[in-house]
């Protein structure tokens, strides 16, 4: 007997197309998660056929509604929807190749593989937090361009998404900012991998979201009438909306529906046969009848009509507004901003300054903020310490969202993921600050910034034992190495204001790689004394000083330790020993240089040392063989920073004594 619902036969056929494409793909791969696509097929069908504003023939249309499958393990739900609605870059062959090497249909949705995948999801809670960034970007750009930016962000989230700590942080901020165009469907099926959710969780999710100032609704997730009414109500809300959808995981499976066995394993051929009978789906694996496929393909008609309306709105913008909108969406930095930074470098040579590089960074932000209106920053409750706020930057808040600065509160992980969402949305260049030690709280999102190739800029200050008295809980030791080990993340550690300008300049023009700026609390004397139109920091490492054609010693150093290297050089000169200094602001950029350039920088000195106030891991990839590392291989301590450098053997005098022994 078919599974009984109060829905029309037409709806059930559309929803079952999702279910069986998902079931068949998971079975063929012998791997995957069929339970969520089967359970949320009704919600997804109503959303895509009656509400979602999209156009598969123009998938990157800016004003499309964004759909985020935060519960990325249910990826076949999304792949099925993209195929059924007619996205050109996914075929039934791709569906059949689910979870195989080089397949577009990876185990979890990956941004860039197929049009319509708005973000990479899988680590639970990430997509939820990304969606907050998307919804916030929509509001910011609506303030600037009106109806040109006027769309909803829809999310399907699981119990797991909402249990993850990041969801608490992100939901709280979304409610505070009244992001009313954010609508989240909570797949409330009561099942997780281990079994019933009640094994580990007894919270009232609805009340929790009410406390975050969200609009909340509870519905039967298998009843089309309830789903439609809930979405219509949510669209009118003045707050973000959580729609709790009571569903059955593995819907339609006679023996696995409502059980954890439906979550993350194929149903099996015998159970699939029974499910086909139960849901009255007599078709062969991967077969969608033409009449059903045609109905799915027709559901984007409203999106195409909306696109035409949007083009009419766009045509009414002035030429200046059109040009500015296109510049922002294309991610191009204004030439005025780059020129301003070049001129700032000239000023620094004429009038050098000794300041902490966190203050140098603030100077850069002040120079460019007005010249890049899409440059939107913030801090996780450390604005005065991270120095991330431009003097003239207005605070972004409801209801007008006019401004360039966000108070994220003490929500480091959500801040990082929200910035990913803002970047993915397009039209915003996000940056955000916290202490480098709390990169550990941001790391999963930083990793996804790299994986998705997003221009997100992390301003991480208090970068070493140089922060002093706050002690080992706040002193980064292994963080630089950890971040440098992350693929496609540029970690910049500038040695003075001049290098800070260059690092910022390179971060801004690098569109496919996130940037980490590791900045000091303590003042640093200027190390650059000559103007260079060329951005030397963009080479990752360069020769800063040299006292001989054939120096006895080469010192490799980054950040604040470049000043120590200069002091060591002065001690060597007193003893008439030759020395050269290589400043290494960015490992990743140096490794991208030609082998000839790398060989030239490494040089042929008899003795080579590296100096960095952190673990030595990674330095042997940069320096010649047998380089002696001056590093810290233990946790820090609480004391004034000058004493700490001496204590850990990183004073110029102690290093020089060791060099003489070498």
C-alpha cells in the first residue's frame, strides 16, 4: 500500500522522485545518507516548486534566493533537486557516479562543483552560520542598491546542526540583527547517528530560538498545506524564522523509517523493493518518468519571470550605480584604494613610525575603508584590541543595515563562518578580528574558507609571547604552524608598518585565497628604509639586509623577530662577522616562487638560523638544510614581554652567544 499522506498525488510523485534518486544513488555507491532526503523531500518539493526564486538557465543571477543544505550529509537531496529542476551542469550520469573519485556529486556538497551549491557543507552547523552571513549581506546590499538586492535565504538544518555550538552563536546574532529574510527548516526527526536524539539532548529547540528573538513555527513536515502556510507566514515576519518540521527519517521505508539505521547506510536491495511498493514508485533505478521530470523542470518559470523583473529594476539604475554594483559583485578592488596604500608606503619611508602591527593594520583600514564601501569588518568583542574599526565606519544594525562594522560579540567561530557566507554571497569583502590564540575557535571555518577559495581576511592580533602578562592561555605557540599547514590559506606575519601595508595590499587583491594577518601587541621599530613600488612581501620572503657578498650567517625571521634579527646583525658587525637577513612575511607565497628565486633567497651561508616565537615546525621547508631554529617548543608564561623573550632564549644577546658556539 502507498504511504498515506494528505497531499496530492502530483506532489507525492514529485517528492518521490527526490526520494528514489537519493535511495538509488546511495545504494549504487554503497555509501551515503538516504534518511534525510527521504524525510525532507516534502519540504524541499514545496519550497522549490512554489516559493524558491531561481533560474537554472541563469544560475548565478545575483538576486536568486539562496538555498543552503546545512545538513550536508543529506547531499543527495540537493543533487536530486538540481538535476530535477534542470541545472545544466548535472546529469543523471553524475547522480549515478555519486561519491566516486572526481564526481561532481561528492559525499557532501562542495561549492564550485555544480551551480546551485551555494556553500560547502558537511561539518554540522557551518551551513547554518554561512546562511546568516548571506542574509546579512543581502540586507547590507539592499541598503545600498534597493530592490536589486531583495531575496530570501532558506536553510535545511538537522538536529546535529542545531546541537553544534556554532549554531548557538550564529542564531543569537541573527536574532539580534533581525535578519527577517532568513528562513530555516529544522528537520525535527528525533534521530541522530547513535539513535534517538533524546540519548544526548533534551532541550526545547523552539523555546531556545524564541529566546534568540526568532519567529518560530511548528508543522507536520509531510503535509504540504502546513508547509505552504508556514513559508508564507515566515516571509512576512520581521524576524528570522525557524520552522520546526516534524518528519520521519527514511520516510516510506517499511522497516527503517524513523530509525537510526536509515541515517547513514544504504537501505539494501530488499528494503528498496519494499519502499518502491510502499510509495507506489514502479520505476527502475535512476528512472524519472518524463511527465514528472517535465513538471519539475517547469517549476523554475516563476524564477525566470522574476529575473526579467529584476533586469527592469537594474536598468533603472544610473550608469554610475550599475558600474559600482558590477564592480562589487565582480570582487574588483577600486584603483583608488590600491593607490592609497602605495602612497602610504611612500609616507612611511619619509616619516617612519614605531607602532604595534595591530595599529599598523588599523592605519591601513582607515586609509581604505571609505574607498572600498563593500569592505565590511568586525571583531569578536575585541575591537579596541584588534584595532579593526575604521574611525568613520558606521555600525551595522537593524533596521537599515547601513555601515561597515559589525559587533560580533564573543562568537569567534560564528564570526568566521558568517564571513564565509558574506563572501559567498558576493558584493562584500569581509574581515574580522580576534586574538591569534583563538584561531583555534575559528579553525573549522578558516579551513572551509581555504577549501571554498574565498577572500576572507582574518585579523589575528596578539600573535606571540609578545603579548606579555596575559600568560600562556593567551600566548600562541602552535597556532602559526597549524594555520600554515592548512591548504590554500595565506598566513602573513609582517615585521613593521611597511610590511603590514604590503600584506594587506596582497590580501585584498587575492580573490581565491583567505588571508590571516598575524599582528603584534608590542611596538616594532621600522625595518624597511627604502621605498619599493614592487610589493616585496608578496614574494613571501626577501632579502632585507646584507653586509657581504658571501655572508657567514643568514638569519630567517618573521614578524617581531625581524627586529631581533637586526639586533643580532649589529652584534655580529661589532665582531666583524658578515650577516644577511631574510624577512619571511608569508611561507605560502614563498613556496609559490620559482625554484631559482627560492634558491637565491636561501643563499649559501655557512651558518643559517631561523627565529620565530613559536614552534619551529614548518621553518625547515623555508630554510636551507641544517638550519638552526630559535623557537619555543613549550607553552608560554606570564611576565612582561621583554623578560619572556630573554627567558625563552630569544633575546639578541642569547642568540648571538649560540651563533658563536655554532
